[in-house]
C-alpha cells in the first residue's frame, strides 16, 4: 500500500540548483503522487528560500543543533511540500550551497546536521501527525541520515540511499566522530571508516535498506574499480539491494512546443526549429554553416570530457561545424575554451557561467549536443537533447549508454537510432564520432528522421516513479 516518504537533499528545483540532483529531488514528489505516495522533502534553508517557499509554520526545533539553534519550517513549492531546516549558523552564508569558491570548511557538520534532523523527523514524525514510512536520502549530503536512524535503534522506518555521483563522498577526519554524534564502535571498515577517515556516503550505503542509482549501467559500473571510487567492494557486497532507476525529465518544463524561451516547434513541425538555430547563431556571434551547430552545456571538468572537446574542436569546425558552449568549472579548461574562441572566431562561441534560460535556447537551436563524459551516472543533458531534436553525441558509459541508441548500421537499418555513441572514451574515438556526426547531418532526410525518433522517446518521470514506488512497496510490505 502507498505510504509516506521523507526525502532528504541538499538541492531542490525550483528553490536551489547546482546540478542534476536538484532536478531529481524536485521532480520526484509530484511524480510519486501519481503512484499514491506522499513525499515531503527536507532541505537546508539557504538565504532567501524561506520566503520563496512561503514557509511560516514551525514543525520542529532544537536549541542546539551542532552549535546553534535550529528550526524546521513547512512550506509549499509548485504544489509539493517542502521542509526547510533553518539553522543560520550553518546555512545563512554567501556563495553556493557548498561554498564558492571552494568548499566551506565545516561542510561535514552542515550536512550531518541535515541528516540528524531527517532522522529525528523520520522517527518521531511531525506535529500534524505525518509519520514517514520511508526515509530517502540523496548523495553524501544525506548519507548520515540512514546511519543516525539505525544507530538510534529504529527499525520501523525503511531507508533508501540514492547515489547521484559517487565521486563526491562527504569525507571528514575521524576525529570528528564525537562532534558529528556518531558512535565510536561504528568506526569500522563495514560502516563508517573509509581509508582512515569518515565517509557520509559510505555510512548511507552501509546502513540503508536499499541503494539506488540513476541508471542501470551506472549501477553495474559502480561494482568495478574504474568507477566505484573505493566503494566498489561495499557496493558489490550489497548488490542484491542495488537498483538502477533511470532519471526522467520534467516534460512540462522541457517541451519545445510550449517552452517560453524558444520559438515553438515539435516533431510534426520540425522545420520551425530552424528559426531557433538562426537565433542561436546570432546570440553567440557565429557564422552560418552547412555543417551541424553543436552545443555544449556542461560543467567544464575532466569528468565531463571537456578536454576532449578542446582536442577535437579545431578538426570539427574545419569540417564545417560550429560550436556554442555554456558552462564553468576548472580554470584551465575555461581558459582553453577562451583560447578556442580566439583561434576560431565566428565558429566557436562561449558563455562562462550558467544560464537556465539560455540552455533552453541552446537545445532548441542546436543540431547536436556533445556529452563526452568519462563517467555519467545518468545525465540529463542528453535527455534534453532528445526532447528538443538536438541529437546527442555521447560516451558509452552510465546513463548515456542507457538512453541513446547509437546510429550503427543495424540501428539505422532498423530505423531506431537516436544519436551517436563512442568508445573507448578518449579523444580519438570522440573525434571519429564527430566525423560520423558530420556524415549523418549531411543526409537531411535521415537526420530529420533521427531527430523525430529522439523527440518521440518517453523521457518523463512516469516509468521512473513507478520503479521507485515498487521499491518502496517492497520495503514496507
């Protein structure tokens, strides 16, 4: 029978976002409502969020939460219930949720506090009688939540831990055990200890009743040393409790027929996409080209394969392509992108930073989106590309492998291809994929058919929400 879920996250669309975790945390409550599950989401009250959520009712309080007073206020955002942890000594700061630039030095305490409060609410419920059956934590920021619950002796509430990106593990010095209210007897290789340190992500993976990650292929990859980041042994040990559930996209927000940022078009009016292409060329100061206009919307990091774009960009524009880039990240990669613009004026355009509205215009105007990630748990970028007829070129890894059908000879013969995959994940293979992209784009009829196939894919949350609902039901049966 459906029940109640307390979701715990550090980000939540539309209140605060730095990456895909926020999209998932924001989409799940509405998607699960259709399956009969009542989800409320606990997040930190970063500056300005209490007003945005209209949160006025205090539902929990503590005079000393890891060094200062705290309270939880209940509000609503886009028809979903949100709980804001108001602890000014931890969250009332300038910069991003985790620090900007760099991380805040007390992040271990800040998010242990979030997990502590989550465990309290999961165990005791809220004043209105709302008592969760499931505690669902997202990434390392909520990793201690299942652990605190188990250490308290509670076995009523079932727990789920979702890995969005295992590269971030919430490590902290072992000396912080007491300060983080963790039992010293749990500091062992089976639970909290990670190479002599604490790991909040490991704590969650070791103590949760079920572990999920955001694509089936990433779930399998995590049991290998190449991808498990030191936690592959634990994940392999818990493989019977591991589930790969693909992310979806909010197809009311990401819809080229209704998107207020673009000139509307759909799979039956695909020719109208050309007006968005013209507008994007103008916005980035690019010359028109007979080849594909490729876009990059990404953090500029090695994980995202941005160095491979640097290595192959000259050849790509030399073949007649153009490139529009939006992102920020590692300084050396930002500088490398700026150098590309200088070397190829009118062919490569760049915006440093992130602009949600611009990203919509880029998917609408781009012919192809480049996602050469070295690892990608799920990825939303390629899903947005499919939705907007912006053909993805992706590495064969994680959720990219699960969501894009490569235009290999058999897939093309069967008329099922939706994009281009490449492997191994290196600059040589990526360059070959770009050459293949040029060839596919030159066949205007075949290209339009591939765009329409991508736009026809079921990319919303219905299937994923059903999988989460079935997992919750299995835990509470």
